[in-house]
C-alpha cells in the first residue's frame, strides 16, 4: 500500500463506523470516535495482510465488535481501483465477519 492518509469504513453485523488511517511504510496508525489502532502491513503476491491492535479511548463508545476495549484485528485484502477492500476477524469476536474499505483522503 502507498503511504498516506486514508478514509475508512468498517462494518460488522452489529454496526458500522468511519475513521482515518495513516500508512507510513509498513506501519499503520488510525482512529475513530471511540477507538484507536496501531499495526503493521505485509504484502505478498498482490494480497495485503494487516494486523492491528485496537484500543478504546472513549469509554462511552463501543467498537463495531461490541463491548471490547482492547483486541487484535487481522485483515486480508486487495486493491480494487483507487480503494482497498478488506475482510477480517477480531480475536475477541471471531464469529463476527468484518469488512473494511480504505480510500485515499483528498488532500
């Protein structure tokens, strides 16, 4: 993935939310109104794998996974046009399907 700022949309059967992610090389930093995330990216053969640690910064807001304040999230995806599409699971809610879309922020 190219370094830069991305607008995100996260979805599970429980909820959906938007946020921002900044990619710097193989490092990922981001957040939304209730959570922040830090992690790394590995790309192989056109597939992108992202591992994030997600932590709650606002106790009044839940994540799209429900009432979890600190968890690991693993995503796999590919570039589709100008956007990136991902699917994944959280370690604390493995039965919930998770989708994410990232698109470059207009600067």
